[in-house]
């Protein structure tokens, strides 16, 4: 685990890029967090008094009460927080100055909300012609569903994701974490990065419209292609892989083991190491297509052999021989895995005191997860901890040209 000061080779690909982050909860904050990890100066613009709803979400009630919930901490380290009331003239004045200083603006309001406040894409580009403006929404800025509210589970269901997840007995199931939100945020960060490259070449601002529904469907790749090309609807297969067998989750004497012996040589090696060489010569299993048709019988045979040892030991033996395998780990063990620790995915950052009692003391640090992007041998690490609501309001406004007297006036007029 690393801290910001122990960074071996800081990744600063977006150094000098200022991002205004008007996002809430997950998809948008995840996008701007990726940009922050790569060096961007991300200024989180929040509503006075409440801020990002994620500040009140998470498994620790004391942190939620402090507006520093675990859900907020997860993707807001390294950012600065400023409060602005966009419904007031003073707030619009402050925000206009922020836009003039920005390279990127990302928001995930419902389509049209920002425009009704006087800041449509066209108006934003009039203020800052080189701005990269990215709007993330459930269904996109156009179409019959544009005005619907969207949550991750709604997108998982409408996209077809749930129809291919689970088993024939369980029926459709959602992924156990907000996959559609995360995919939407990833797409937004990718699009913003591409737009910044385009702007560097042309000098032109860009308007980006991200649909979580479309992003979710795009991520389904082969499942969608099988229907578009071959007319085949996906069938929920639990932990099985429809493209190959044996490729799924198998019971051992102790623990579960994922095996993906997708190549003939891998299957034959698996049979040899399990002392089940006869399976490679069995007509039901000797070739790829018969194995897929007889996957249930093959599972029974393999699990009988795997019962001789633990998942941990089988992983060691099979992996050493080139068979793709891995234990099924709970989150706690996954975070402690030697590979994750070696790659410094988890970081300790300062936790700002709110002045209230809570689960995290003023002198403590908090653990956050980064991303798997290493640049020039260096790990991407948040430069600061997650911000208190409005912690950097005065600091940022001074940077964009306001005096102390101006800031006091804006605050007295209800703008901050």
C-alpha cells in the first residue's frame, strides 16, 4: 500500500488540466476520479449544505453523519470541494468564473437540468470555447427515455445484462456491484481524454453525451454479437462459460476454484495433473464441442478428482503447469493478495477532520483503491484525501480571480 509521498514515479499525464466535477453518487464521480489519478486538478462543485449524495452513503453510519460516507470516499480522494448555489445570481457569477478557468466540465444531471440553470452546452462553450463538456446520463441526451431517472439496477435490467446472469433456476440476476455505473464512468473518462487530444490538435471545444444504457450494452460484446450475427439469445449459465468447457467454478476439498482450460493442450494437462487421463480419451470430452455439450458430466468427473486437495494447493500446481486457474476469494482476501499488494492498488490518504466524533479520527488516514494504470513504472496515487464539503471554496475562488471581499459578498448573497 502506498501513500502520496511514497510514489515511485508519479503519473501526471493530465497535469495542468482543470476539471469541474458537477457529478453525484457514482458514474460521474468515478469518471472524474480516474482523471484525478492521472494528474488532473479536479474541483468538485457541490450544493451548499448537502453536497454529493454519496457523502451520506456507506456502511459506517458515523461517517455518513459527517457527510464523509464510505461511498463518497471511494471515488473522491485527490479532489477539491467547492460549494456553489447555481440557483442564485451570485452562484452563477462564481460558476461562470470557474468555467472560464476550466478545461473540462463533467456532470451527470438528467438531460436539460444544467441548461435550465442557464448553462447548456452551447452556453458553456460560449463562456469557454475550448471546454470539453461531458454529460453522463442513464439513457443519453436524446430519445424517448432521455428524461427518465436511471439507477444501476435499472440499466442492468434494460440492457440485457441481467438476462444473461444467474442460472436457469435463479432467473435473471444483477451483478453484485454497480457495474453499469462503473462502465459509464469509464467510458466518460476515456471520451474526455480523447477529446482533450482532439482539442490539443484543433483548439476546438467538444460536447460529449454518454449513455449508461448504451455503454452497458457495448460491454456485453460476444453476448450481443451472438444474437446480432447468429440470432442466438444468451442463456443464463451461472459460473459456466458458454464459449468453452471446462471453464467455470469447481468445488474442491476446501474452497472454490475457477478453471478456464479453454485450449486443448490445457485440458489435457489438467486431466494429467488430476490423475484423470482417461477423460482426455473419452469421446464425450476429447474435443472442444463435445465437451461443451457434456459440460455437466465433465464437471462431475473433475470435481471428484479435485476433491483430493484444496483450492489453494490446486491453484499452485495447475498454474505452474500453465493451466489458467484462480481461487474464488472474498474481498478481504483479494485485497491482501500478493499480486495486489505488489502493484500498490490500495493507498492510504489523509482523512480530513470534520470536527465531529466519528469512526475515523483527525490524525487517521483512510484506505482507498486506485486503478490498475501504471505510467513509466509509477503507480497512480491520489495526491490528497477526500475533501470535506466546501473545504476548498475560498482557495479555488481566489485562484479564479475573486478577492476576499468578493467571496464574502457571494456568500452573503447565497451563492456559496
